[in-house]
C-alpha cells in the first residue's frame, strides 16, 4: 500500500503523519478528501444541519490581545441588539426548521446581564415549545450563573481556551485578574461538573 493509504487507515496520527497529510497534492490530496467524505458520511450522513448564530453584541469587558472586539480597541463600532431583535432571529430559525440557535456576545458579568440572558432563554423555549436547542457563548461567569442559565433553557455552553499552556496563555492575554489562566480552567471544570 502507498504511504498515504497507510496513514489514512490509522485511527490516530503522529505529528509527522499530520504534516504529511497537510502537504498532499494531486492524487494523494484526492485520496485524503475521499477519506474525509467517507468519515463524514459514517458519522453524520448526507444531511446538513443549520444552526442559527446570533452574535447579539460586540461589547466586551476583556482585552484578549488576539481579539478584534477587545475593550481597548477604539476602531470598532459597538452594538447591542434589542431583545426583540434577538427573538425575531430566533423565530426565523424556528420557523425555518433550524435545529438550534447560539447566542453569543462579548463577556459581561453583572446581575443585569445575567437576568437579561435568563429572560431570553425562557422566551426562546416558549417560542419553540422547547424544540430549538440553545447554545450560549458568553464567557467566564460564576458557577451559579452557569447553573441558572442551564436551568432556564441553555442546553450547551461554548467556552474555548485559546492556549492550554500557561506561559503561552499569558502571552496572548493581559497578565491580570480579569484574564486569569486558573479561572479559565475552573470554568471548564465547572461545565464538566
Ligand atoms: S473575552 Fe472573548 S470577546 Fe472579549 S476580548 Fe476576549 S476573546 Fe474577545
């Protein structure tokens, strides 16, 4: 068998395998794409699932260096959709048979913000009779807040960690209390819990 076929038969890949795959051209690249279509068909079939992503605000209290909407960036027109605008987008998603919606914004932590999201979650569940899945992506919050949102209709939470290596994490975030590596890990553990 050729080298590419050998690699594509594997379940796990070494760094050298991945570098090899990323450099494929011509016939080898076609084999890679063929394998990728096969894996996709086995796992999710030929259906396409729509997800309605509502980025309802770009206002953020943090300053991650890589991010265009960080607080210190003055070259940014800030916006914050109204609840009615958000719910119109949700209605559109439901009426057009989307499977789920995602509410995403910059990170704000305040009782007013928490309540706003809780109220929106309840309304989204009402609009779809609980049929629309709801993901939220609203940054680091306390365990109580995560719990409140989950109990009021959030099915999933999206929270990335841009670097799991502590040193690298501090290179791409300000090294202060608001951008604490430990807090990020804590949040991720709270979700598992
Ligand atoms: S918390 Fe999110 S939105 Fe805010 S600056 Fe960091 S990456 Fe950007």
